[in-house]
C-alpha cells in the first residue's frame, strides 16, 4: 500500500529550521518515520514553503508512516489547529486516472542534462574526469550530469519529457489577443505551437557535503531545483501512475521528483 502525507511544520522551532534549510536532514527525518524500506529510494518527499509561516512537507511512502517523532521535532503543538498531519491511501487516486482527464499539478525537480563537453563541467566534475582518465586503461569517455540554470531550459526539460511520463501540458489559455508583432504572434500569422500551461514558481540551489559510500572522506554535492506548477492532460494512465509512485528526474533523496495532482483550477476559455 502507498500513502501520501501532508505534514505541517512550525518554522520557528529549532528542529524545523534545521530541516527547512538542509535536504540531508529532511531526508533523514523522513526515512526515520518509516518502519522499513522495501526498496531504497522509493520514499519521495517535497517541501512546499510558498508561505514561509506555514510550510508543508509532502511525503509518498510505501509502508504506512508514523510522523510522531517528526512532529515532536519540527511540528506544531498538539493543540494547534494545524498540528495534525494528513495521511491518505494513494491507491484510490491511481485507480481514478483515465486518459483525457485534466489536473492541476505541482512538481519540484532537478532539471539536468548528460554531457561529455568538458567546458561545461564544474571543478569537482573536472577533477573526477581527470582521475578517470588516469585510472582507465584504455581511457573511456564518461558523461556527467549538468544542471539546467535558465528558466527556458528548465521548462523545456519538463515539456520534452512529459509524454514519456504519461501526460501532456495543457495549452495556456488566452483571454485577449496580444498586439501585432508581440509574442506569440508575428506580424503576419499566429504561432503554430501553443504555449504550455506550465510555470516555474521557485528556483533553488542546495550545496552540501556528504560522506562517500564505503570510503573515507566527503564529496561536495550541488543540486539546482525548480518547482513547476500548471495543468496537464492524462495521455497514458498506467505510465502516469508509475511516475506518481516512482518520481520524475534525479535527486529524489533530496526533495525532488514528487509529482502531485489536484482538481484543475478554473481556466479562462
């Protein structure tokens, strides 16, 4: 059974401040609330802090979670109106998915590309590449993940991958036509490609160090994230259900990949 939880956090508490500023600490707190982990990496979470005075933590777990310890560390007092976390079984939502349905969505992801172009590598990746060249016999080329930094590239990262995750963005509705010569129209004809109804509401960069697995020492980790909101149409219910359960993109352990759906907000015709 899969469960989706929404946990209100109290941002003035010391424990909450620690979790809010550290993806590593949040990841540890989330995993500590799940009794067992049948498959590593299958627990997804996302921090929604649009309102800094009332942030929410969304978590998708496969065993049923117990948020008692996390609430004691970073939640509101028991008698507070917003203290209680909401936990719901995910299966009913997945069972309702049908081709053609419209939903509003939110996703925090880490938009990246794979490249072998050495001029795009950061210092850590350059050092790693040089070490690979010294140690490999014969030398082999290795690609690296490079973060997309511009809004246009981050939007393209999601729109070009939407179909393989079972959905397509709805076109952005227009209430009035722009003046001649103003995007999306040219002076002579309208644009043939509709503008997708997706916007980026938040961009962040997280930099931290982590221990090397099975080795001594640490390595520097840098993650660029983008939070997407918009409206989508279901094209393949089974594929979308898989994306909802397993997440989209890399860095899932650090708050990326959790796609959530909601009834569509009113769109102007």
